[in-house]
């Protein structure tokens, strides 16, 4: 039997400046990501020590696909390349596709309570809310000391768990449906954990000084904030965290989320989507890293534009190899996935393969230029296109970001 | 209500600081003199998980009140979060009393003061 095939490719050139932010999360998706899928919230690039290899450059600008064919493939497989390679920082937001939401991170149980109360008003779920918090940090962790974190593995495990909630809305008027999701993220191994970074902490201690207290008679039991640190002191201490992070530290994270649809905001128990992610990075010497990721998604049957869509299961895995030197970087990606759906006549399987490569070259200061290529190969019983290729240029100067 | 901690006169006074949230911190403890001026007493840090947070403040005489204050700098690379800060008074390993309160820790570091009074009793 002849195997139907859809092949598309994206070639992209961009010029820009890399972000100089630090993240304790898994690295961002590859710069070589397909331009067809919905762009995720830009993740900060891991900070690089001075003289370290060129850090990852930001991904391509949104909306880079011209043909629409890649877009179809991307949607078909649930944004395979953009969401598989890393566990999202906020799985709930990712599952309902609300990456534009401003995420609130309550710093106390009181603040969390206020946020949760805001989720429900006049008997309905309120849309456009995103919350992320560490249950341990807000409760038992309030009194848990640094020594406990350093010496007790389960404390580290608990402290690194984050929970997320998010809501958004689709449709308008009588057709409005609130989409809500809850999620969990586990950082099981985290070589970027600043609390375990002796060099960073020692550097911070050397950079700061405890302020002298004022004279007078403050009552016993008074615990008050001290003077606000100067900008210079903050800068010195912050630099310790960016200077002492290994760009390709080993990490492993697992995430999961479940979503539900609430017509008109009315509360009801109904699973809409359920997803799990896992991703891991492995440093290969000083100049390379391997990133592996996997995702499973269950989407329950639903009505879309008046048509009933069957329930489906999607599974995908991707790998990325990054080679980075001071003046250049090379990135290679590959991935594959499959979707199974039951359309009343039986189970139907579709498959997709992704591949890509990118070369980045430093051109002075924090400016870089990159050349990217990515392609997709998919097989399905209805697709008749053998191959499609397109050329895409992206020109983006974002110096000083 | 007084938060002054009553402590057996003649026993060695030990003072322990702990900061929640699993944050490393650096501290300096002062004792107020008769002119209400803070004088440095001891210092240390909890930056390598060694729990080096105890200061010794010699003995205390019956009926005498001594006033201490910790100046603390808590290092963080996390989003702002509220934690508990605790100052404790120990007789050997025995906990005699403590003061406790919340403080919000912000990156890259947050300063705070913890005041504690101790009075010698028979």
C-alpha cells in the first residue's frame, strides 16, 4: 500500500541578541523549533558564565509559516515540537493554550486564598486567571531551614514541586465556554538548583553585608524588614547567580495537567484533555548537551464547530543535541509522534516525524545570527501531498533585551 | 503581653536563629548597651547546610535584662515568598523560649532584624 506523506520544511535566518536571563527550569525549546506551530511563551535562556559557550538564542518570531500546510501538521499533533522537548513551567497554562496569561505566584497562603477566591464569582468560573505556587514552600516549607534542604532529599523533592491552575475562555455570548486546568510540575533532578551551588552562595555572601541595626528599644519579638538593598548590592549578588550556573547542567522534570470545559462558566466534572510530559538534559562535556523529551496527551471526544471529534491519544518524543562554543552554536533536533483516534469505524493511527538544524554565530557583543532549517514528515490515510517545502526568512534585531 | 524570655541566671546563654523557606543567610548579632546602642557580639552564616546559627552570649545575672538583635541578610533567587524567622534562647540544648514572625524574602537578598530580650531569673 502506498504510504501517503506530508513533508514540509522551514528555513529561517535571524539576527538578534540573546536574552541574559537566568532560569532554574529546564532550558527553553530549541531555536530550531518549527515555525508552524503556535509560539509558546518565550522562555528565558539559561545564563552562561563569562567566557562560556554561546547561550541559546531566542526562537523564531511568531507566524512564520506561509503555506498553512505546516500549520495543519503542527495542529494535528498538538504542537509536537514546541511542547514535547521541555516540561512547561506551568502545565495548566500550556494545556489550555493560554500562554499569554499573566501568571500570579502567591507568596503566602493568604495570598493564595485570595487568588483562589477570585477564580469563582457569582456561581461561575472566572476566565483569564493563572496561578502557580509551591505547596510545600507555602506551608511546611515556611519554617524549613537551609540545612534541611541541603541534607534531605525528600525536602528538596517537595520544595521543587509546583502546582498550577489556569482558566481562559473560548467563544462569546451564549457560546462562551470557560476552559480550566490544574497541573503539577516535578523537578526531580536539577543541576541548576542555586541552593546547591556553593560557589554562587559563597559569592553572594562575599558580595553583601548585614546592615547595622538602629539604636533604641524595639520590643522583644519584633521582626522587621531591614533597609532595602541598594541597586549596586542587588546587582552584585544577582551576578553571582548568573556567573555560577552551568549552562548544560543535568536536569530531569515531569509534568502533568488535566483540563475541563465549563459551558457558560458553570461548574461540572468533565475531563477535556489530560497530558503528561517528561524531559531531561544531559551535559556532554563543557560544550554540548543532549535534551530528551516526551509527551502523552489524551483528548476526550467533543464538539468542534458542530462536529463531534472522536477521543484521541497522542504520544510523541523528541531529542536535541546542542554544541556550543564561544563564537558559535550548532543544534540538531529530531522527533516523532503518533496519534490514535477512534472514528466509529475503528482505531486510526497517524504518525509524524520532525527534524531540524540550526547554526548560530556570534557577530559581536551579544548579537548573533542564526540559520535554521526544520522539516516535518507525516503519514495519514487522507493526506495525498508528497512533499512541500517553503523558505522563510526572519529578521529580528532585539539588542539590549 | 511581654515577649521577654525568662532564663535561669548563671547558665550559659545560647541564641539560635533560623530562617524558613530553605534560604541561605548571613547574620550578625548585636547586644544593646545601657545607652541603647547596638554592639557586635557574634556572626556567622548558614550557607553550606552546617546549621552554624548559634551564638553564645555568656551568662545572665538574676534580675538583669539583656537585649539582642540579629541583623540578617537572606539570599534568594526565587520569586517573593513569606517565611518564618525564629530567634531562640537555649540553655545547653534545652529550648527556653523563642520569638517568631513572618518576613517576605525577595531576590536577590532581603535584610531583616530580629529583636529578642532575655531576663535572668532564679
